[in-house]
């Protein structure tokens, strides 16, 4: 081979890769990365370091294995970079956003939509969130751990966007009981009971922001908004926020004795996991069964009820149910079925269906640290913005060692809720989502599987595949 042509090829390769690397460095904004140009120069030009020496072997089979390892390492590095800075795959695990996104939807989540984050834990195994399968150990190293930095993206979070984010209350986890979250467990059982009963609750573990579980909800509250829920309707700064077409609530549906057939459930788009025959007393239905008379249903002389279902229904689905000849009555699930609401350690009188008003923190805004504000925002101050916070017996707040009666926020925060309003653990349960927890925006459904159906009976939802998420909204 001509030495001159070979040299020209090396310089051309070095120039192309260097230009791409410099553009990447400018985008990231970390000028220390420019030191990587020395490595590129050595790979393509000077060759002082024998980078490929470990692959050399005279034995053909060994050579083949080493080449395979080299290809695998390159693929893992490429996937790792794409996963951090471009997009990642995400599967919808629960029904909180039905009927917009369905359980079994597989999504491409764009990191570019809001700007990718530089990872807090740069040394981690790709394609795994926080735990290595089989080995059941952490998939990342605790050191080094970097602070929050987001590079420039294509836009910002907007109201009504569907957003993937790291679970804010997932900073501390009881490994054997992760639902409900650790802070709800504290409310139910107490700190000492959890820490002394490792057999039931498992190890108590702290997770960095980017290694907390991924959640997907709809952003309904923006930084600086005053949000309130009144009779299941959201108000922003006193003005009603129109519901999306797929918003649904839970209803109790009583029939005249006829059981609802599978064909009707399919028409209503209610999965098997989401339907419950509460008129039959079982371990699963016990709470609802015992509440039926209080809700407004009447048993017969034998103390038995007509078939009564607990079903999540959209406005359209509820209209279909109400017109069914066999349906006698439908009642929306009462407010007091919602459980604990945020903040769980302070009595506000708020409930799932009548919540707030609550102000959503905005970067640079200052609040007075009275009793209620400390209850609402102490997690923002301590857990999300990494300050020390002590509340003295007289109610005085001490932040980073200094007594103060005000606090200025360093982050923007968002309020996330599911479209399946009565079956969604969302900001009403665990509060605000800080900007550094935002992962990205779902943009494409590339696969959708219905676990209630067989392979030749509609298991693959063909009509949802390779469609933009916005088309379902």
C-alpha cells in the first residue's frame, strides 16, 4: 500500500473524528473533554500506545473470540452514549396514563426534547436502570457522582406534555417493599420498625437521581402555578384546565344480575387487571365490598348484592355503560378512597379529588418559611436542593447552619398527574418533580402488546405500532 495514501487516510479519519468530538464537547460544555483529542491523535497518527495489541493472537479461534469481544465493547459503548444523550427505550408498566398510553406499550423516549442530562453516575452498566438482573446487585458505582447539568435540547417541558422522569420519592428505598414508597412506609410503620425488620423490608438504600425508578405522567402544573383540584377537576391560577379526551375515573357499576361479557370489556377497553367484581367478597375486594352500602348500594333480603364492578372509565366509556340495558346504577368512586396525600406528615384536609391550592416552586422565587410551607417544601429544600435543614422546637428553620425565615429555590418544579386519575400514584401522593429529575419525552410507540390476549387473538396491537405518542392524545 502506498505510504503517502495511507498517511492521508489516517489524517482524514483523525480530522473527521476530531471535528465530531469537538462539536460534542461544545454541546456538553465541558472543556476538559478536549484532552480526549490527545487520545484520538495517538489512535490515528502517532500510535505510541498499542491500542489493539490485546486482540492479536496467532490462534484463529482465539483471534475470533477477541474480535467478538472488541465488537461487543464497541456496541456497549455506543448504546451507552445513545442511551444517555439521544433516546432510550421505556415500557409502560402500569395503567396510570390509560387510555393515552397502555400497559404493554414500548416507547422511544427522546432525551433531546428537553436536553439530555450529564449522568450523575457516569460509571454504570448500559440498558439497566439500577439493578443488574440475575446478580441482583447495583448496576452502577457510587463514585464518581457528578452534580446536575443539562445540556441544550430542542425545547422545554410544556403543560400537558407526557414526561418521563425519575421518581422523586425514590431517593430512599426499602429494597423488599418498594410500593408504597419509603416515605409512605414511614407514615404507616414508623422508622424504627422498618430499620429493625430487615427480613420484611430489606436493605434501606439511597439512590442517586439518575438511578431512581423511571415514571411517566402528564405535566399539568408548571413552575410558579397555583394548582388546585376541585371535585376531580384541575384549576390553574383559578382557571379550569380542560381534561384531555382520555382522562378517566373509577366508577362502581351495578347490573340487574347480568355479568358483563368479555366483548363489552374489550369495547370499553378495560383490561382484566383493571376490572374488579366487588360484589363478591374476596381478599382482593374486601375493602370495597364492605364499603358498598356506605357508597349507596343496597343488598337484597339475603344480604347479597347484584353484580357490582369497579371499573376505570373515560367519559365516552361511561356513556356506553350508562346506556346498557342491564346496568342499574353507576356511581363515581368516593373521595375518601384515595389514601394518603402529600404532604403525608402534615394535616391539610386535602384529598385525592379535592386537593390544594398548592403553589409550585419556580427557580429564583422566595417563600416565607412558616409551618405549612416547611411541610410542603422541606423535601425540596433538603432532598432535592441538597441543603441541611433543621426545624427548632420554636418553629425556626435553620438552613446550612443559619437561622432564616425565607428560602429561595434553585430549581424549577413540575406537577405530574396520570390520566387515569383514580388509579395513579402521582404528585398528589408524593409532591413536586424537580427539573433535575426530568428524563425525556416519549415520542414513538414502536411495539404494543396486550397481555390479556393470545398471539393470534390481538396480542400485538398493530394499530399502535410505529405511531407518534401525540397521535393518541
